[in-house]
């Protein structure tokens, strides 16, 4: 396993539990540079308090659809 794949695997396995942990403790989570709709769908499954994006014209309509 390459170092990149290991880090990818490690991040993938720890991000969702970390977000749940922070949410339970009332810590606000704001994610930076969410520019793709497929990433947005994955992120909105978790409880995040804010999203920063370089592509608001792509992301805002998708968020309005969901809420």
C-alpha cells in the first residue's frame, strides 16, 4: 500500500466518527472548499454547521433542493 493510499484510507475511516464526536459535544464544524456536488452530498449526511466554497453558483441550488 502506498503512503498516499494509507493516508486516504485513514482519513476516510476517521472523518465520519470525528464529525459525530464533535457534533455530540456542540463543537461547530465548518468545512472549507467544497466545490463538487458529489462531495456536498456526502458532507450533508453529517452534521456540519457551515460550508465554504469557491463555486457558490453550483452549490447553493443543490443545498436549496435539499432544504
